[in-house]
C-alpha cells in the first residue's frame, strides 16, 4: 500500500539515505578491515621520505588519528550545516555536501599513488564533514517530506541507513572485494561513488515543501512538492498547518546554549542528556566497530574468519534496530534503558572473564565472539534507540535547538576520544580493555535508575514535573512559559549514532 500511495517518499528515503547517514556508517566501518595495510603504507612512506621506520606507538598514533579525525570533521560539519540548511535549502545542502564527499574520496583513493598519508588524514576529515552535514540534512529533509502518518517509520529508516552503511563497509571490506593489499584505497574512497549517485539522482526530487513555503515564501512550489510526495490531492490543510506552526515558532524565542546551561529548572534534563549521550559513544560499541579486527584478534579469532565475524556484526545491528522499533512502543523508555545497561554490564563482565580465560582454554574465544555480538544486540535494541530522540523528548521547543547542539557536540567528541584512546587501551590492557566501558555503563545505568523518571507517552512539560517531584523540589514558577506541545519526531542530530 505504501509503495503505491507514496512512491516518491520511498524514492526519497533511498536517495537521501545513500548520501546522508549511510556515509556516516560507511565512514565508521570502512576503515576497520584495511587497518594493517594502511599501517604498513604509513610505515613505508615514512621510510621512503625520512629514512626511518616508525616505532609501534608512533604508528598507532598516526593510525588512530586517521580513524578519529573523521569525528573532528563531523563536529565541524554539524556546525556548518545549520546556516546552510536555512539559507540554501535542505536538498541543495545535501547536493552540495556530495562535492565534499567526492573530494574526500578522491584524496583517499589517490593517497597511495601520491605516497602521502597526509592525504588520508585530509580525506577522512572531509568525509567527516560530509557525515556531519549528512546526518542533519538527511534527517530534516526526509522528515519534512513525509506525511505525519509515516514519520515514525521514516525515523527508523534513518537509523537503518546508518546500519546499512556500516554493513556495506564491512561487506566491501572482505578480502575478496576491496579489503586487500591492492584495493584498499578504493574501499576508503568508496563513499565518493555513493555521493556521485546521489548527486545525479537527487535533483529530480523537489525541495522540501516546508522549506519552500516558510523560508522562500513559494506557495506554488510548496504545492507542487506536496503533490509529488503525497499524491495528487488538494493539500490546503497541510499548508495551513505548516503556516500555523511557523506562527507559533515565531512567537517563541529560541534559547542559546549558555542559557540552557544556566537555566536551573531543567538541569536534570540536561544532565540526563549529557550522561546518556556520552554513554552512546563510551559504552564501547563504536570502539568495537572502529577496531573490530583488533578486538576479534584479541578475542583469538582466526585471521581469515575475522572479516566474516565483523560482517555478522552489521547484520546483527540491522536486525536489532528493527526489534527496537517494534518494542519501543510497548515498553517504558526508562525500563528499556535500565535493563539495557544492566544487560550490558553483565555481558561486559562475562566478556572480560572469557577474554582472560581464553589463554588457557582455546574454545573460549568463540564465547567471546558470541558475547561481542550480544553486546551489540543489547545496545542497539535498548539504549541506542531510546537515547537518540531524547533531546527532543526532554526539552520544550525553546531549548530544543541548543539541546540538540549539545548532544551533537558530545557525540562527535566522544567518537573522537574513543577512536584515539581505544587502541592504546587494547594494547596495554589486553583482555581487560572492556573494564572501562563496564564501569561507564554501570555508572550510567545507576544514574538513570535513580535520577530519571519514566518518559513514555509524556510531553516535555509533564516530564519536567516528574523530574521535579523526583528530586523533591516542587515548584510551579517555570510552568507558564513552557509550551505544551507533543515532542516531534524530527530531531536534527538525534538519530541513532
Ligand atoms: C615498519 O617496517 C619495517 C620493515 O618492513 C618493520 O621492520 C617494522 O617493524 C615496521 N614498523 C612497525 C611499527 O610495524
């Protein structure tokens, strides 16, 4: 029914996906499989240029930087995208963004020919910008182009397209395809091709109707775009609704990040968002992704089976994000968060034990692998799906933009920190490397259990009251300037990261 009624929405989901959050997933998983070739390349390049072989730690440092500079680019991208979206439009922003990806991809592809690992760094940085812009632009464009009744489903496709990107990165990373000595630059630069695909196809879709009407004042264009996406009916009612929403937003002053931090009445909401968003990165999931090969090697899996193990991870994540979609409607968010963290603590404990014991009992390495899968599954089915939309759930409209900005920053910085630190951890702590993530997950679970009320089916205002009751300070003073509106699904950066 969906396909028949909204063919262009389906098309838009696919076309925006490949140039949007897909690139983010690809950027994270694509670098894992050629790690040993890239390290070798850096080592050889330094030899040719400076006549020195690098020490192990120097090489690790350069390698971590190549991996993590992606996150710095992402942070920059998520800042740049804000004026870009409102000035040139959602679709054009995505289109322009493809040039960044293509430039980055070309640098990566040519880096070996040019014997320059600096090009790898710049290329990864550009890819990061592309991913940062893509996350926001994709989310905004696709939510604005879909009718209300489909928005829940479309929200999930954003997360699915990240998972799909990761999966493709792993699939291409198999040594039969691009994950080998000869082809690894093509693997790193693969996103240039998906960007090119979007660049030539997306112009056939219209700009977001909401943008056309509100930012451009183009009533006719908006009508035409609505017709394309939602079918040949009269869309007067929808147009009116958009205009009304605009009026509401105009009467409301958006608060700055500084004001967000100063506002006493919402500090528990802010703390909740900060803690949970940090845990998104610091629970070890992205560490497992970035360095899945090192992790599986540490777990004692054979070298030739590692690729298939990490391919399995991609499949596992896609399945569990679907599961999350199904259970999130029926289970309380707090319940899901707390049980998720509790399960992760148990799994991480077991994992630490099996990693330690496997030196003595060799088949234990398969238990470790199963546990890594279980960790991934628990994380994507529980906390990841709940935390993603949290900033639009906890904050009223006036604080939403600054809260989202804070979340974005925490997210990308966390990714950078994990990317830089984790290899050092693996090297020095070996089987105990997950202990840190264990402690963090435990702390986060405790925080949520004691400090956060249940949030299911509540508006930000109701949640705010629950927070106050929970912390024993019942005040009504801030009640009147908050606005009673249900939280919206569209959240610029809050997709599953
Ligand atoms: C760099 O390459 C040389 C020669 O192949 C090798 O002996 C050395 O161990 C390599 N350095 C690292 C850190 O792998």
